[in-house]
C-alpha cells in the first residue's frame, strides 16, 4: 500500500504503552517488626487478671470456712465457760475439804476405826421388811379372829391396818433408838475419864440422878443422846407385839401338844422385833455414813470434771480442724494466684532465651482512674499487682480466732480446777484469777 495516500496523512504503526508506575487506591503500608515488650506486657496483664479472678472466685469458699471457724470458736468458748463456772462454784474444793475433814477426824481412832460398820447397811432393810411382813400378817390374823371377820367382809381387810401401824412404829423406834444409843455409846467409850460404878450408883443414875454432873460438848461432836423417849417407845411397840403373840398363843390352847410351848411362841415373836431393833443399832454408824457421803461426793465431782473436760476438748479439736482448713485454704488460694503469674513470667523468660534477648523483665504500667480520699479522680500509673487484700478478711478471722486463745483459756481453767483438788481454802482460786477466752487482734499467729 502506498503510504502517501490521497488524504495527505502519513500512516504509523501502533506502539505499545509503557508500564504503569502507580496503582489505583491507597498505597500498601510498609511491614514493621513486632514490639516484643508490648506482647510481654499484655501477657503479664492477662496473667495478673487470671490470678485476681481466682482470688475473687475463692472469696465465697473462704467466707464459709471463716463462718465455720467462728462457730466452732464460740462452741469451744462456751464449753470452757462451763468449766470456769464450775470452778467458781467451788465444788471440787468442797469435796476435797469433806474428805480431808473425815481423815482428820479419824486420824487418832487407833485400831478400832469408828468408820467401820458392824453389819452391812442393807441387812437392816432385809430384817425390817421380813419383820414388817410378819407383823402385818400376824396382827391382821389376830384382829380377824377377834372380830370373827371373813373374807367377804370389809373388816377382814381393815384388820391389816393395825399390823401396818405396828410395822411403821417398829421402824421409827429402831431408827430413833439406834441414833441415841450410838451417841451414848460414842460418848461413853471415847470419854477421857471414867468414874466409879456399882449397883447403888447404877440405880441412882437410872431412877433419879440421870445426869450427876454437868457435861460439855464441842460443835463437831455428836448431839446429846436422849434414850428415855426411844426406849419407852420401842418398849411399847415390842409390848404390843408380845400381847398379840400372847393372844394368838392363848387361842391355840385347844391343841394340847402345843400348850406347853406357849411361852416359847411368845418369846419368838418378841425376839423377832427385838432382833430388828438390834440389827438397826449395829448398822447405824454416822461416821461411816459421813465417810461414804464424802467419797461419793468426790466421785461425783470427778465425774463432773471429766464430763466437762471432755465436753470442752471435743469442740477444741473441731475448732482446730476448722482453723487449719481455713488457713490451708488461704495459703492455697494465694499460692495458686502466685503460680499463675510466675508461670507466665517463666514462659516469657523462656521465649527471651530462645530469641537471645537480654534485659530485665519489666512489669507493664496501667493508667487507671482512681478516686482519691477527697472524691476527686486522679491519673496515676499503677503497676498490676495481685489483689491479696481480698484475703484480708479471712486472715483477720483466722487471727482473731486463733486456737492458741482457746488453748490458753482451757489450760487456765483446768489449772484452777486442779488446784482445788490439791490445796485447801488458802490456795483455792478466786473470782478473777481465771482469764476468760480472749479474741484480740494482737495475738500472733503460729507457724
């Protein structure tokens, strides 16, 4: 083709466009190296956050453990207060003085200890019951025969009332006669002086000159004996029983084979009543009763002391267990929070070691809006810390209710109680000498 066409223009071949030097839109940001310190600070912040969250989460369990410690403390304190009240009542000292008084009173008795009873005390009850049953049946039968009453009549059963009255009279007579006879025998056998005695003096003393000279007694001696009334009363009772025996024997005269034994029959019935009086006189011994009462009183005191001590020791052990559980819970929660932070610090140090970086591990700074004491907010850089102040309430509970407080009070009360067993009135503990259980914050904690 002819390049010089008729249109007068020169034709040229197409030429490719040059490469574009710019792109549409925002240009790409250049890549920067990571800031390791910020990454480490963020990791530490998250570690402190997890640790403080664990502390907050354990608050409820610590409060429950603290409430249990307070409850156990008051129970133990109440039990110790019972021991203190018992000490103030002076029961142990009284029992000890009673035993000492018995020992002092009979220290000079010699081979014949006045506390020795001739017969066991229960024998009098056996004899009196047997004699009473026999007297009731015997007198009732005599009265029934006198009135001619049969089982279908009321008087038949009322006939036993005189026998019951005589049995009660025999019991009263034996009691009063034994008391006054013992007093008379005690004064006569233990007197330091003994005068002459002959039939004339005996008759004179029995009939009209009962007390030839004035006598004296000390406050600790037995009361004066009065034998006249008990002897007369006992004689009437025995006489009534003898009369009934005579009547019953007279009714048996129809049996000729038994007629000769009438006096023997009367004597046997009278002897039964006299035997009851004699057994009562032998078993009655106020010195033995006093010694027995003192021994029983001391046994009761020992039993009460053992019960009070055991009742106080149990809540002490329970409180100590609850306190140890609270203390362990506090240490466990605090240790777990520290472990979370320490593990994160260890991980960061491991990463630094692998990268070959040097330099100290710096804690991050946080800027918090804190309200001051005047209510105004201030901006102060604050280092992230473990909120161990969350555990302060539990620590205060453990400190105020330390087992040492209860142990000291228990030991003081026990020592005061033991002094009552060992000493007399001079060294007996008085009000105010026994310290009460304390709950003060100045009592230190034991490791």
